[in-house]
């Protein structure tokens, strides 16, 4: 990607198309990934998101040791949940700090948090307390395991709550594997963030119609269950879907299956209407002699002879590298895809054409690209974004907007309530 691609998808005149949250202020008291990413999505959509952080330590996620850290470049692990916000350093353990937060709350529409229930109660940041200050408040919270039940007060990160406990790890691990499947990124956090942002939008919509605020909760555990809804739905009906996992070498529909190429890459075919595509598939793959073969003539007999057909197709796909197959299959009018690497996805012409990689302006004025939040408004790509703020970068700016004098700000700094 080149910097000149920025102009292809957005111009200032189109700003209103995607800044649907323009005029909304979000007060974020959260850490790590899920709730902060919801805040970043709202910032993408035009909201003014104030990230309240401890004046010295900040969001604990800032101290993450990441394999993606490359000196001199932005850290995508930190940028995604925190871009587009203003950071305000306030020590909420102090009376002055909490008073400041309450004053900011009066100017805000949404309170977004991931703090544990006991911490929220101790700091006076629970829904009932804040509703007294801002009756129309939309209060949104993420947690590990929900607000009720024996584990309501139990901390839970994405890997434990959404990936392991909700069944994703088990479901995606081969029976004979030496180690379990590795979580491919923040699965529960990012789906939870989008769900939380949607919930906040619904809460704001309800407030516009009724004048009433609301409380919104999502749990990482629930997000994992949601991602497993079809198989867990079967379990709720008394079926054990883990005993019915589709074997690659003998699937019920060999045209919904993966095949390995000669250069050790994989192609996934998703031909649900197998009879409709059978003849065209055979011609493209180079097995036209199988079109009228009685063993494979329709979906029922292909299921009966699945193992035999997969063996034939394995040999065929194993004879050519992925590039050859992609060229050959380019005219196949059916659903299929190569299993792309993340580097290939970053260069995918379809992602580029739809403007899904937004330009982000860093604090030093340089530019880099980042995946946009997946919703698009007005048929347009998301516009230019601002990078994550430095810790407490906007404290003075925000407090001056609130009406504090420089003398008051200095006294709060001396008292350790702000930075």
C-alpha cells in the first residue's frame, strides 16, 4: 500500500457519511481490549471518547509484551483498542479525581467500563451511583463471565473465557494433536467490542425515543458461546456435536472440504449446492471424466463414496502449486478460497478496493494503515483515523474545556489527582 491510496476512498466532504456518532461523548474507564476496542469503534464513528487512565501507570495494556512490537513502528496490539481517543490522566482513588470524573460524566452520554464489580462499587462507579448524576446515562460494561452466577466476580481474559471455556479451543483442536489449537487473535474481545458498540448505539437510540438511559452488559464467555451457537445449540438438544466432527478424508459432501496443493497450501471449497456445481467443478479441476461416473453422479452417492472421491481430489490438487490452482479456478462460478496468510490478507486487492485498511495519522505526523471497524456507512469506506494517544496527553485540554482554570489544574497536579 502507498500513501497515495488514502485519497481513493475518502475526502473531507464525505465525513458525515460515517461520523454517525458525531456529538456523542463517551467516558471510558476501561483496560485491555474488549471495552476499549468498543470505544475505539465509537471514535471511528465520530464520537469524542475520553480515555480515563491512571496518571502514572495508565491502561495496563500499555505494558503488554507483544510479539508484534517493532521498534520505530506502531504497535497494532495497542493501536486498535485505543485509536482516535483523548487520554486524560486521573487517579480515581482520590476524592478530587472522582469529583473530576463526576463532572466529566455530566458532559457525557456514555460510560464505558471493564472494571470488576467490586472495584466499580468501591469507586462509586456502579450504574446506580452514576445514574443519580446522569439520569439519561447509557452505561456499558464488559466482563469475563457476566454479572450473575458463581463466577460473576471472577476475572477473565479472552483466551480463558471465550476461547477455552466456551469450547472454541476444544472444537478446533485435532484429536491427535500434541497441543491445543492456538487462539487466532482476540476472538472474543473483538466480537465483543463490536457487539458492545452496537449495544451502545441501541441504548442511545432508546434514549432518543424514551428519554431513558440504560445499562448494557456483555461477557467474553458469552461471546465465545455465541460464536459456537450452532454446535452448542445442538448440545442443548441432547446431541454431542464433538462426536460428529466432519472428517476431512470422508466428509458428507466432498465439495465442502479442504485440499492441499503441491506447495503445502490449502484451498477451501464451500459448494453447498453440490449437484448444481458438480460438472463445472470437475471441468475446472481436471477430472471431467468423473462428471457422469455413477459413484459420484449426485450428492447422495458422493456421500456414500466420499472417501474414494477425496482420495482422487487429493491426488489432483497435490499435483500443482497454489498459484496454478488460483488461476485455473478463477472462472469457477462457485464459492471457494485459498487459505491466505495474514501477510497475503494485508495485500488482498478486495480489502484494498473496499477501503478496509484505513489510514491512521500517528502523533508524529507519520502515517500507517490499520483494519477499519467492519461496518461502513453510506456505502463509503471509513475515513482517516487518529492514532492512540500518549498517556494523559489530553488532560489539560479536556479540563480546560470543562471550565477549570490553570490554577485549579495546577493544584490538582500537586495533589496527585491528575497528570
